[in-house]
C-alpha cells in the first residue's frame, strides 16, 4: 500500500514495514486531526500485534542480513544521506509536524532544519567506532596475553515516541541506533504518526538504507505499543513519554533482561534571583513554559522568584503573557498554538481548576479564547499564591501553566527545587556566577541552564534524574546506549594452560 488521497480528500497511509507501505492486519484506521480546528486530514492503520511481529521480523532479517555487513564508513554514508533527505524536505516535514500536533510552524521548521546535524554527527561517530587494547599481566613471563574490546550493536531496537516533537525525538533514538549498527521498529504516537511514515518513505526512496532497517507501525499504546515492548525478539527498548508508562516499560525490560532508555516527565524549576536581568529572565521563563504551548518535558513550570523582586517580576510576566499572539500554528506570526488534542486540553484545564481549589490565584489566563476555532486553545496561564506542595506544583501538567512561587534565599530555593519526584531540567537566572555554580552543583537535575532555557545540541547529553528517566540521549553517551561490549582474549604464550587455574 502506498500513500494516496482517499475519496474524501484525506491522506491515507499504510504501515511502513520492510521498505514499503502495506495494509494493517486489522483493517481499522486512526484519524489524524489538525488541532487548530479539529479537522481530519489523514488516516493511518491501527497497528496490531501481528503488524508488530512483521516489523520485528523484517528488522531481524535486516540486522542479520545486508545491514549487518555495513561497516562504520558505510553506515556514515547512509546517515549522511538521511541528513540530505531531511534538509531537502524541511518544509514538507515541518508542515506535517504542525498539522499533527499544532506546534508552531516556526518551531517545527527550526527542528527540521537542525535534525540533519544529528545524523551527520552520529555518522562521524559510526566511522570512529572501535574497541581498545587492554594490557594484562597474565602469562607475562611466557609471552603473555593480549586483550581488546569490540563495540557491537544490540540488535533490534523497539522505540516508542510521543506527540510533542515527533521527528526530533525519533531522531534522538534512530540516529545513534543506526550509527551503532542496530535496526529499528518505531511506534509513533497515535496522535502524530504521519511525519514518521512520510520520513520512512523518503528514506527508503532516496538513501541506501536497506529495507527492514527502519520500520514504522502506528497504533495505540495498549495494542501496538504493548506488543512491541513485550516482544521477545526485541533487544533494546527506547521510550519518551510519561513516567507512569516508563515504569511499566522498565518492568518489562527487567523481566526480559534487555537494556532500556527512558526519557520521562519533568516538573522543572526556573529560578530567578534578585541580580538577574529582569527582561532576560522574563523572556527565558516565557520560553520555558509558553513556547510549544508548554507541551515539552523540560517545561519550566515552577517559576521560583526571589521575594524582593516577586511582584515586579509577576507584573512584567503577566504583561508579556497578555501580548502573546494565539492563532493558526501554520501562520509564521503566531506565537502560541493550540493544545495537541481535546483530551489533553481537558487535562490542562482541570489542573487550572485544581490550583484555584487549593488556594492558587489565576493572575492571567486560564480560559479558552472565544475567537479561535476548535476545542484546543487555552490562554497562557500564570498562577500565583502557589505553595510548592500544591498539585499544580508537583504534577506534570504538559500545558502552558506557570506556577510562580516566592523564595527568600539560596538554601530555601534549593530545597524547594529538589522537592519533587522529577529531576529533568532547571534554569537559573542570576548575574552572580559564583551563585550560579553553587546552584548547578546542588540542583538534582540532568540539565541546568544558566541565563538560558530549552537549549539542546546533538553533542550534549539529554536526560534526567529520579523519575525523569534512565540513560541519556544525544552526545556520545547516547551512542553507548545502543552498543554492547565484547572482550576478546588472545593467548600468545604457546604454553598449555592449567585446567584448574584462572587465567
């Protein structure tokens, strides 16, 4: 089955398995909607366990077949080709992303423009993969032994990605997995499957990646997702999503005794000290919570502000929030788009209500605008009079809701910042670099930005502490998540070993 326009004008896609589109075994399909107005614009198959079986079998065949013969230089060439494909189709892929999840076209285009760097970076690492020689003293008097290590792929990777930045979060897994020599079965979110299917089609058409190396099975988590996680022929799991689901996947990985990378939730503190450049800090806080409509795992949703500047900060923050332009995310002038789907809107709205019930005050926003289409818009929302133990300050909302909390000194804000189950990211706004260094050392988070927020790079590890996950994406550290080490011993002594001794 190939992509085509159905009779109703919608784009129809198939599963992408073994280098080609094919129909799903169930015959059922999932609608894909544009969050701006709720219109259905595409459909995809509702993947089943049988579909996952076919995809895993194709990935296994590719791993044991042609892809397994590709050396590091050949893998680099293919990864460079994938980068070329993304760069040639930036506008198309960016529009697909926005039409799926309602994020700003300016952000999605920026992501697509940068993704080629990931494939080129990991292609370079693929070419440099190798082990190391280890001197040992065994049998040294008779010529000794030599030892070296090999870095080898794990096999078939099963990956599940969320709806908020689909192709970027896929790339963070796929690029290092391919560089290491693995094959890949991908279950994208049922809300945002189209960009992955189109990407797979482009890669198959325009690169030398062998069939079966990258497979895409859309579907629901309890069906296709669970089948992939439970599959006994998958050698590694990679997941981005909620901490609740991440725990369940970790349990299965433990039972299967396979490695797992989990990039999970966050409730990140964004800390503003009295020495901060106020305008810069307000911009950074907006970037941390209202950009991407708050639908990012690193959202700076807890805004801690020193008590001496608290009121001034809140005034400036609400003034800026009132100027944010909501609208069609495909319009380059729009500054904040809709929530990705109605159920998530209900979740976000319920948290705002819960905050008010627990004593918080809505300083700005919190309502659905009445001049925009669809069901998924909510105003940028600022809550004050928030205590750190309130639900809105402890649970991940995944929407444009900021809780502003005053603090008196460094010791207090460090305790408050760390008083959470999560530990993904943090921001520190101060002109005192000694103070910044003290905070960086003591904050329990995998990433800390100083006078910046939401910066990422293909070279820099990304991941969290505590309930925010296991393992790291990006950087050399991500490649190591997709490799296993083999130690090889050579006895060059020529002597007969004592069968009852070690070494």
